[in-house]
C-alpha cells in the first residue's frame, strides 16, 4: 500500500484542486492511503467524504507564517512517512522541498511535481521543474518546461487531464431541465442562443472580449445572450460593475447574466449553444475545451497554449487567431448557424488516474531517492 501526500494551497475551485480530488479518489479506490495538506475550502467535504485524510496547513500564503507551516509539514512527514509527496503549486512545492531537505536522506519520500500552469519563468517557478518526476498537463507545458528549465526529457511525463464519460452522459441527459432553471433565474437568457464563458472573475479570462463578441452578434441580427459562469463571487465588485457597464454601453446589458462558480458547471455547459474560451494568457491545458466537446457542444477559443493545442487536435473549426475580434465574430456566427458536431474526446479521467498511479508505483519501486 502506498501513502501519497498531496500538498496544495487550498481546496476551493480550479484545475489544481479538481485534479487533487481525482487522484485522491483513484488512490483510495486502489487501496492506497491518500493524504492532502492544504488550507481547506469548499471542496474539503468531498475530499474527506471520498476516504482521504486532510491536514490543515496554510501552504499558500506568502508570509512569515509559511515558515511555521513548513516546520509543521516536516513534522507531518515524519509522522506519516509517505512514499510520495506530490506538489501541485509553487509555494507548497518550495515548502515541501525545504521540509524534505530536513529529513535523513534514506527516509525522504519521493518528490513529484505537476506543472498545471505556464507561470512566469524565474527562480520562484523553477521549483516545479525540480521533481524527481515532473508531470506536464499538456505538450504545451512540457515544451515550456524544457525551454525555460532544460528539464531532462526522461523526468517529464505528459499526463493530460481527463473527463468521466459517465458524468458527461448524465449531464447531457439533464440539459433541458438545467436550461429551464437558468432561464428562471435569468430571464435575459430565455429563448435566446446561449453563449457560455466559464471562468473566475479576472480580466485574463476574457470576459470583456466575450461581451464585445455578444454585441457584435446582436448587431448582426443574432438573438444571443451571454452567461459568465464563475465571474460572480470573486470578491471584485468593481470589476463586475465594469463588465455590466460595458454590456450596457454596447446595448446588450439585458442579455448578460453572471453567476458564481458552481459544482454543476457541466450541466450548464450541456445546455449552451456555444462555449467560449477567450483567456488572454495561454492556458496550460484547457479543460473547458474537452468538457464542452465531450458534451457535443461547439467551442470557440483563441489558438494559443493548451486550448489551441486541443482545438487543433479535436475541433479546428473553433480555433481563431489570438485576439482577432473580427475572426472570432465571424466564426461564432458560423458556429451558431451550423456547428460541425464534435467527435469523440480521447482524454478520460480513468486514463489520467491510472497513468499518475503508475508513476507513483514506479517511483516507489525504485528505492530511496
């Protein structure tokens, strides 16, 4: 039986957190011991309910308190004696690295990192390239690691994120009911072509560009509306007010709806007419792309980073040159009029889980680092 400790800042929302829960579930299902150290968050009940252990540690705050957290982490390592320590974010990775250095060499767990993002290159980000094995969530991330840190190819393993086909089939089955619920909450969406942009409330996610796209479609005669799922509840009221003001100025204020992040985003995606991925910063993977395509929904996104990589492979009809608003408008109109149906999505949750557990087993069988 393996004992695997995953370290991350918190358990709120996002790809890091979701992947942590998915790997924890796979470990428990395989009879291993899954432990997570974080500051907790809204996903904590799901983690513990799935059979994992959780230790409350503030590993994501850049403050003097982080040193205390590192000392507590070292004590936890001595108590747990895990086979693997898996770091998924930069500050937790640094604290884990420091904690591991304080253990006797023959008792140090193996150190694994996952590069979930394309962080600004530099000494702080370099920790994500220091794992005995480094998981890259896409070929885009692998290339980034090798370009900036010259990581030996033998230490990198590309393990894309994946989706659960059963969950997606269920989501597709309840799409009509979810659409009715959405329209009841937001009459602005009723009877209109629904554009959906999932993403937290930051301008990097392309909310303003999505509003401009909506305005262009409406000006061209489309009866469209836009839902910004995940934008609300971000603690940035001024930013949200600016988005609403932009929509009003462009004449589409009555066609815009905002909602907070939700655990049932998949069901919402299933009833969208077009899913948007307009992040100005290249994404490391672009989970939204495979989620929407697995539901049979067309996707429009900028052709850069992991999103561009996935669209080129799975749905080239939806890829447009980065930042080209005119091209995005023309392509959105075409997809709303007659979108080619997406083909099968090869990226499954089971494959991601098995490849990650196989990496753990391989390291544990190789002896002490």
